[in-house]
C-alpha cells in the first residue's frame, strides 16, 4: 500500500509536540511538504519536521499535485479559508480544533466537503468494509449530532459454524475524504 502523502499548514505547538512526528513516522503516512507564515523560518521548520520541501504560501501547498491530504494546524481564524481551498483542490483534510470561528464558517466548510462525504458513504454502501475480509454493510445511518459523522454497521455472512453472528459498528468520526 502506498503511503498517504501529507502537506502540513502551520507550525504551532501541536505540530511540534504531536502531529509532525505522526505525519513523518506514522505507518501509511509520508510528510511531503510544509508551509508556515514565517518564511524566514520555513526551511529550518521543514528539516525539523522531516518534510522534503516547503511552500512559503499555503495556497501553493494546497495546489501541490503530489500532496493527497492536508493537515490544517493554523490559528482558528484561518481554518475556514484553508479547509475550503483544500476541499476544492480535492484533498483529504484534517483540521485542528476548534473547527472555525462560528457556525456559519463551519457550515461553509461542511458544504465544501459534503460531496466527498457522500462519496465515502457510497463506497461503504457498495461493499467497502473493514479489511476487505468478507464483512458486508448491514445498515448506514447519519449522526443526529454532527453533520460530518455517519455510522456503518457491518455483518460477516460466513462465520464458522457454532459462532453467533456478530455485528460490528465502525464509527467514522468527522470523516472528510476527498473524491478521486
């Protein structure tokens, strides 16, 4: 399996303490590029984070064709613009909390990502399940509390004789997958 190629926007504490290492060393991840507001610190930050390259402008990172996923770790007043731009560039998006400045920004972000969410639901409904090992979709339902969350209940049709059918719930929290 090819690693998910990440671009990281922002250089705050969360990046240095947790996220940078996870994107660089995490199984299935590759940190391709970084961007931060202070261009004079950018090259050193890229080396420290383990990224192959850097972009002085976050918009260039979002447009980078090698990047498949964008991690937004900037001040919250920038989240909406950056998440929407990444969604429009058809990237997977992971955004730090809080999500946005207000509910209207959240609504705009969700709307930008909505086509991808609907596509992910479609993949699951048509058999994309845990580990591809025979599990099938039993039921899909949306969260009442969060428009970006849905649940899929899976059942395995070929359990060994004498084993009680077991249903597993796979929760996909705040799923934001870009369409291909």
